[in-house]
């Protein structure tokens, strides 16, 4: 049924009348979808803080808006550097969603939207969500959470320069292919070198594959030399990869993935961070 002609301004009163009549969804023409997405992106912060909207509705809006931004970045052939306009959109997603994700019930509300089919952009989003939940348990100010959150969302941006045939390969990689994959943190930093990014954010992109035992890459730093926020992103990265269907492995159940990390990767990750992560997932009823 046609609701209204074009040009009508949708107000709170319209929404209330629809709600009163049991109408929960309205549709727009497909041709107008880009306009709708731009509106949501511009007003994301205001929407997420509107407590008159159910948290489930705000969560869906957050996930879909972030998904659009990240997909626009990763699904196109990127130049040698991340464009400033793409960076600004990503930074706005981080800035506008941190406060929402800090709420006690936000992670449990996001859980139904978590994708278990691996795509680089959904993976980056989910690592960002898990990381921000962990950042909130440490003594970080709002600006630090923004810097590290930006690093979490961009941690795999360098994979845009890795050939798709390697990223999507089914079966084990050759040694040469593994070496190419290992270049993505350095690629990520080089792609962002011209952007107004702090060292904290750069560290997250460059070091997210470093390990506590010094056997990571690209620098082989270890222990306390791996910044705490990077350790958080590393753990979130591993967990999301294990619980997602990838070309070479099926997704594990959360408990199965956490058991693998605890039993087989305890030399690689910070186990104190791991314990906090388990507590957060348990509190959000995600285990």
C-alpha cells in the first residue's frame, strides 16, 4: 500500500500513528536507497543515542550503517592509498558508535547480527565491536578508545592489496602465499600514511599479528612491548576468525574457539585479556 507521495517529511507524529496502527515497517523505492543510507550515516550518532528507539532497532541501524561504509571501502579496487573521504566515513562510524557500544547491554544486542560468513569488511566490524567492549574494561579515556577503535576497524585494510586468489583460496596456502599475506599490516600502514592518524592507531594496524612470545609479524616484538590495545585487537581478531566460515575452515562454536585459544595459543595471546574477554562474552550470553 502506498503510504505517501514523494516529498513528504516523516515526523515523530507519523511514526506514532503508524505504531498505533500496528505498522512496524515501511518500504522505500530501491532507487532511493543511497539517499536513505546517506541520511542514516549522517545522523548515526543521534539515532544511536535516541533511547526512545528500542535497542534492537538501534543495533540493527548501527550494524547495517557500518556494514555499508566498510563494504564501500573493501568491495572496490582501492588505490595505493585510502582516500580521505573513505577515512572520514570510517572515523565517523567509530566516533558515533563508541558510546552506544559502551552500554552494558550493547554486546548482547549486537550478537544476533554477528556474521559467521567471512568477508574482510564484516570481520573488521566484528573485531571493532569485540575490541571496544574490551577497551571499556580498561582505564582509557574517550579519545584513546576512539584511536584504538579506529585501529581495530582498519586493522585489515592492507588486505585490499592482497590478491583475491590468495585471500579466497580454498585449502592450505603455500609458503610463498603465506609470506604475501604477512605483508598486509605494512600495506595497511602505507595506505594510511597520508591520513591524520595517531601513532596509537598506526600501532593497531601494524602490530595486530604480533604475539606475546615474539613469534608474530612483521616485527617480532613480544611481551610488554606489544601495546595493550593491540593485544586486545589481536585476541578479537583470532576469535572472530575462528568463529567465522572461511574458505579453508568451517566456523567453530564460541566455546570451541575459546578452548582452542586457551589450550593451544596461550603463549601467543595475553591470558589476562583472554579472561576478560571470556567474562564479557559470558555476560552477553554469547557463549
